[in-house]
């Protein structure tokens, strides 16, 4: 037998307190579980018993097996111990729903006179409700993990048994608190929306990834203790790297697997379960863990500090004026500053920072950029000087003009390298102001935002997958309202009671200010929940009758993949090779051909082919155009995932390139307080493994939401096997786009707007 294996088999620590504590816990749980199992075997099945015992076994393996003594010799084994205490034992224990069985399994006097008064303490219940909310639970886990992994604290725990026990206790307690909102053990009913667990688990995985990357790629031994102890195979640095990998891969799986299940559950849109009543546990009291009131929807206008600001009548101008000043500076530097884009505000701020911040804003707060959009400020002057009383021409009402403008913009951006021409960027900004001034000065109803602005159309489409929307809190209040003040207040004429989703909503918040009942807010919901809804909605009607809107959606979705693909090494090499073969002096014809194929030909063939196949296989009654129009909206989340992965990559790798440009601009205009620019920082940051994982997660979530939406639309159009057949072509199209997105993410990306570009 190998010496190390023989030593492991002989190294079982003798800890009677651990053995006795785990055995007593198991007996108490088993006693209570048997009572509930006899009355309700469906709810209290053997799976709960096995999960709880599995959690106890994980604690035993971590602290009562050879893992414990070997943790003092190998950091990798110590990491296994921590994974068992933080990521294995807590979720298994909560899956056993121990809240009721552990109390019911206690003797009657203990339940009645010791435990009962504890549940009657209001402050204790409030503290338990607060600590198990995702926000403090996440902070507790992150702080506990990082604090104990600092070299000083880690060394202290390794050299002192008392501190080592405290470390184990902190990890187990933090894990129990963290996994409580994820598992939500019966009969607990949280008062916060379930979708909050998506960023909750993503942030936890991000923290775990960063810490594990530090361990994996560090070139020095972070914990000298392991360099001093006898080595068991390999160097201390190799052991540290192995510990980082163990923390990285299984840790990410532990967070991402429940994340996948939660997203699928959210997309299933199951009706809410009836609220469980307080469960009698014997003796003189019941355990009041269930909340009889449904969890309220998150409302951004009721958040501390943010809410009062948004409800302030001058909130929008207060947001627009700083961006207007920034736009003026971009125009000045674009025309008068250096011609090199990485040295110019017009070459850096719009093409690196603004685009990345835009998609992040759409992800977290909906179409909030339109709230702060500076281009609509001149409309106040325009309406004073120009009539602004005409109706927008009927021939241009729709999204065909906007879709065409987006195709022109994306093609021109690549063909003429707009990102590398600051003066052209400045001219585009000025043109935007002129267009907004002219259109809104002549036409009423927010015509520029609704029918012309390409940025606004992009935001409208992507915000369909956002978790936030301007909506009414209580429809009954609107039904009883006689004044309907919110309707004339809306610049685009949207009626809030009949509004669903974010299409054509500029987040101006005029309806919030106008409602005399305070019944309008910025409410949260499941992202993309309205994409499959074909009921009539204010301002847009039924999605299935808007082929122009579907065309806009398809352009935005396919542009996400074409725009990203046009910046990766293999595609750029292919363009150069094709230009050489054709003997062309300029790359413009090749780029035009690429974008014509990617934004016009491919969407028509692929979307049209999927619509024809789905209509034929599913034997659907609507026409092929109607089927394509209806299903096109299902592609929005996948396109948004690609935009987020692409623009987020540039923002994450080039977030600091603006500072030396700001220093240069200030120095050129006589302001030296900011110091001299350090152009060594004006380059791209290296893309770590976490960034690629984040990009793939964005694509994964986009694919899941797209597949769910397409399936929901298919079920609405047909039933049974016909729905599956109608759904299949769209699933293949979505998976194909997803695969293309994954390929793009894994390729070397051209760094534009930086000195390395």
C-alpha cells in the first residue's frame, strides 16, 4: 500500500464532541421527520431525510475524517475541507427542510419552555429575516471568505487549534446563511423577488473566481506555513495552484448549477403556490415561519435616496445636463483635438465607455439612458421657436425607417472606421442634436425618439429583456381613476394601464410625476416575461401584427453577432485575404458585402426559413410572415446576451483608457491640476479567465430565455406535439447563433479606441 494512502487511512481524528453532536442532531431530526412523514409522506419523503443526513456526512468528512489532519499539510486538502463546509453541507442540510423536524424532534418541555419563547421574540425573528436576505447573506459569505484567506488570518488558523475551530464555524455559518435564500427550505417564504438570486449567485461566483485565480496564478507561496511543513508530493506552489483550481471549478459549478435551475424555474412561469399556514409542532405554540402576504414587486422609486430623486420633478434635467456638458466636450475635442482616436475624447468615451455602460444599464435598470439622454434637451427650445404641431407622416409611422438607419449605421461604422475618426464622431453627435431639434420642433408626440433615433430603437429592443419597467402598481387604482393624468403627460402617448413592457418607453418618468394617486413606479419583474405576450398594448398594439417591429428586432439581434465577428482575428484575416484576391485597394466593398450578408440576407433566409419550417411542421394557420413576426421577439434575449458579452468585454479591458485622455484634454485647455497623462495606462487590460466565463454566462442566460420564449410562443400558437414541431426550427436557429457567439468570444478581439488597437 502507498505510504500516503496508508497514513490517510490511519489518520482518523478522535473528536468525541463532533461525533456526539452530529449523532444527536441526526436523532433529533429523525424523530421529528418521522412524525411529519406519517402525516404527509409526499412533502416529507425519504429524499429530505437523505439530504439532511448527507449534509451531516459532509460535515463529518470535513472535520472527522483524514481530511482534517491532512489539511495541515496540504493547502489543496484544506480547500476541500472548506468546500465541504461552505458549498456541500449547507445546501444539503437546507434541502432536508430541518426547521420543523428539528423542533418537533425535541422533547416536549424543551419545545414548550425553551424553544417556543425564542420564536416569540420579535427582534430575533426580524434579525433572522434580515440576515437571510440575499444582500447581507452575500456580504457575509464574501467577507468571511476573503477575511479568512488573508495570509495573516489563514496562518493564525493553521497554527492555533482554537482559531482553526473558529474558522470552520465561520465558514459553516456563512454557508448556512448564504444557501438559505437559494434553497428556501419549507415552510419559509421570503419577502423578496426570486429573480434577485440571479445576480446573487453570479456575484458569489465572481468573488470565488477572483480569489481562486489569485491562488492559481500566484508566483509566490501566499501561506508560508505550507512551505515549512513536510511536503507530500510536489512543491508548496504547485499545491497552492491545485487548491486554486479546486476552489475555482467545483466552486463555480456549485453556484452555476442552482443558478441554472432558478432561471429555468423563473422562465417556467408557474403560478404562485398557496401560502402555507403556520405548522403545529406540538405543545403550546406554532412555528410562524410562513408569510401570509405575497412578496411585493421591487420598486426603484421607493428605494432610499434613489426613489425620492426619481420622484423629483427635475430629476430628468438633473441627469441630462451633465451628459450634455460631456457631449459638448466630446464635440470640442473631436473637432479640435488630436486626430488619433486613442488620444481624443471623441475616440474613447463614445466607442469604449458609453457603449459598455449602456448595455450594463439596460441589464440592471432598463432603458434608463433615455431618461438622461442629452439629445432631447433642445426640444424645449425647438417647441418655442418652431410650430411642433404637425403629425408624423403616416408613411413613416412604424419601425422600417429606424431599422434601415440601424443597418446604415452599423455598416458605416465598420466600413469607414468611425471609431477611429474623432472628427466624424463629433459630427455625428452634432447631427444628432440637429435632427432632434428639427424633428421635435416640427412634429409632436416625441417623433424623434419613437420613429427616428437609432440609439433609442436599440434601447427599446434590448429593454424588452430588462428586469425593470415603468408600470402601474395596482391596476384597480387606474380603473377607478377618472382623470387619467398619466396619458397626456407621456411624451409618446402611452397609456400606463394598457402598457406592457418597455417598447417605445423612454423612461421620462412624466407619468410617475403626473399620477395623482402615486400608482406608477419603476417595477421589477422576470426579464423578458412580456416577449411571448401577444395581447394588445398601448402604443404598439399586438406584436404579431407588427412586422416592422419584428424587422427592427431581427436587425438588432443579428447586428450583435456581425458587429462582434467583424472585430475578431480570423474574420479580419479573411477580409484581408478576400480583398487581396479581388485586387481591391479599399476594404469598404468587402465590409459592405459582409454587412449586407449579415444584416439583410442571412436574417431573411434564416428567420424566414425557421418560420416556414415551423409553420409547415407545426401545421400553423398564420402565414409565414405572421409566424416570423411572432417568433422574432424570442431572439431578443440571445441578441442582448451577445451585446453584453461584446461591449462588456471592451469596457472591462479598457475601462481606464479615458483618464489619460481627460488629463491631456485638461492640460490642453490650461488645467494642470489633474496631472500629466500616463499613456502607459492608456492601453488595454489583459482579459482574465473570469471575463471569458462571464461572457459565456451572458450567452448562456440569453439562450435559455430565448428558448423558453420561443417555446411559450409555440404553445400559444399550437398545442401538444404541434407546438414542439413549431418550436424546433427556432430552437435550432437560436442554438446556431449561440454557437457562433461562443466561437466569437473565444477568438482574439481587436482592441479599438486604445493605443493597442
